[in-house]
C-alpha cells in the first residue's frame, strides 16, 4: 500500500495545486512510482498545467460506476517516468467520500499517491488517511489565508495522518513591515508543525507553465525539493 500525501488549503490562490504537482514530480524523479489525483472538483487544473487537457477523458467517477477499468483512467505524464495523472471528476462535483474504494485501489498501484484536494474542503472517506500518510496545509502568511486554514481545521478536526503546514509566497521584506506573518507564528496559530517555507520567487512562475513539468533554478524550487526529500525520508 502506498503512502498518501494529501495537499489542501483553506482558500484559493495560495499555491496548493502547484505544490501538489511539484511534490509528485519530485517523488517521481526520486524513482518512486507516483499517481497524482486531481481531486479539486470543477476547478481542476493539473491537466491544464501539464498540457494534458485534450488527453484526459476518463475519471475516477467513471471507474466507480463500473464503466471503465482503473488502468484506463490513468494517464502517463510526458517526460516524467513513473508519474501518472488521474482526475477524480472531470464534469461533476463528485464527493471524494464516494470514491474511497477507488482511491484505496489507486494506492495499491503506486509508492506515493498525491491528492490535490478541493479548496476549503478535505472531507475524505473514513479511515482513508492513516498513520504514515501526510496531510499538508498550504497557506500564504497573511491573516486571511491563515484564518481560512484555521476554519478548515475547526470544521474537519484532526486525522490519523501527520499534519503539517507549508507557507508559500513568503517575503522577508513584507514580514519586517508587518504585512506578512512570521512562518513560525503561522504554525503556532494553527497548532501544526511547519514543514517548509517557500519564498516569493519569480522563477516559480516561469518554471510552472502550461505544457511543461514544474522545475527550475531558484530558492522556491530548492525549498520544494527539500520538502519532497523530507517527506520521502519519513517512509
């Protein structure tokens, strides 16, 4: 059975999908067999980021209904050996709790299953996340983004998985001017371990473009690579 890395956020625009995709690519480059499940609902966008929007025509809802096999709804990601992409639901907002059996089946087919969860919603099937799995909350270090994660935690409660925070788009100059919170303060407010701090970096926007794998040179990609290595070493 694989380990699950579930990436979630309380609000949009914080870099959740970017982090999920980058972690999946990093794990595949580390010679792991990886499946990335885009479970963002109607706002799903991983296929667009990878230039695969015309390729993916089957989803996990089709599998759950018995219309197609699980293998038929898995799509190899070009130029990234070991990484396959799946979509929870392409056309309808199918709840993940209705796909628990399919997600467990996906887990038996890889080493790492990365879930890009819906913004503001991390309702999964009972027992889907276990000890050894990772639940990663992505936030910007501003009051509104942190409060959104706080509300998400309050609604859903704690899981059996290891829970951690990734602070994205952090700027030291903003922190000094009081515009952004210190990452350690974010972790304290949310009472959750700080996994990493991704700095604001123009190279990130240039390195995450439609039709190509995320990657590049710069402090943001270095930190994402470090986060992926840390998660892999927990296995």
